[in-house]
C-alpha cells in the first residue's frame, strides 16, 4: 500500500508540474515527468521518457484546443515545421536508447534556464502583422531546418521539443507569444506521440500505473493552465513562461545532483 501511495504522490507532483508547464509555457511534459520518475520511483530513464512523451500527447492536444478557441493557433503555416520535426524525431529516439540514464535525465535543464531568462529579460513583442509580412519562401526554409533541429531534440532528450519549438517560433519565425505557445503545443502533440511510440517499440511497454496516472494529472493541469494563459497579456505570459522554465529546471537539477 505504501508503495502505491508513493507512486500516486510522485505522479501527481510530476503531472502537476508538467501540466502547468505545458499549458502556460508550451513546455514538454517529458522534461518534468522523466526526471521525477527516474529519481523517485527508480524507473529506467528510457521508460520514464516514454511515459513523459505519452503524457504530453493529450496535455498538448487539450492545450492546443484551448488556444485555438482564443484564435492563438496557426496550423497552416506550421505544417512544414511539424513535418520536418516528425521525420527526425524517430531518429533522435533511436539515438537516445544508447545514452546513459543520467545524461538523458539532465540534458535539457541548463537550456531551459537560459531560455527562461531570455523570456523574462527580453519579452517577445512580435505582432501578427510582422509575422504575415515575412517572405513565405524564407519562412518555409527556416521552418524546415528548425524542424530538423527540434525533432532530434524531441526524440533524443525526450523533451517533446516544446521549449525549443517556442524559441524557434518566437525568435526565428517571428510569432507573437500567445500564437507561439498555441502553435507549439499543437506541434508537440504530434511529436510527443511519434517519440512515445518509438520509445515503446524500442524499449517495450513501461509501468502502466505510472503511465495512466501521469497522463491524467498532466491533462488536468494543462487544461487549467492553458485557460488562464489565454486570458493573460503578452508581457505577463512572457514572464510566466520564463519563471516556469527556470523553477522547473532548478528543482530537477537539485533533485538529481544535490
């Protein structure tokens, strides 16, 4: 009984952090769930990443739907990025199976802190008019190459590519913040599904109880966070995104290395 309660508690905390990160910041659930399951439940890293990626699927989908209802989702222009990400995600997932567990669990945390500081110190202030003024050909080329990079990160680090997607959408493709988060979680739903299936095909089915608990808790909190985020102004959302990324990364690094 004690083991079950501990498992529920860990999955609840992991799902809460992951859901809030997904709904507010477009951050991958796997970036939170993976290290938590590895550290507190001794689940193999590869299985933990797979659980995180599958938890990402529904959480990202419900967040994308919430952003779409508020007009903050760009499906058509994001398709080249989505396709290139999907193709490379499987390659990254296969490469991850050869990595040591500690390297996988801490791969993206420093990057999250740096990106989080960027959103706090230099908020995204792009407009839809600036986005639409860009050359379609240039945007297409940028999207394809960015997708190759993000796809490998998604499959390799189990991060769903969320934080890198957000950075690419805002700095490379010039998306305003709300539209970037909404589009990021839309793409993440597909990349996480591809990465999760690849993990399961290569590594087998993980702990089913942890999988179900993480999926449910992440979905619940992602829905709550995304509804709040869509009612916030761009400056506030930039700060929240930065704080969520930094706090999450510091906690995970502390748990793993202190």
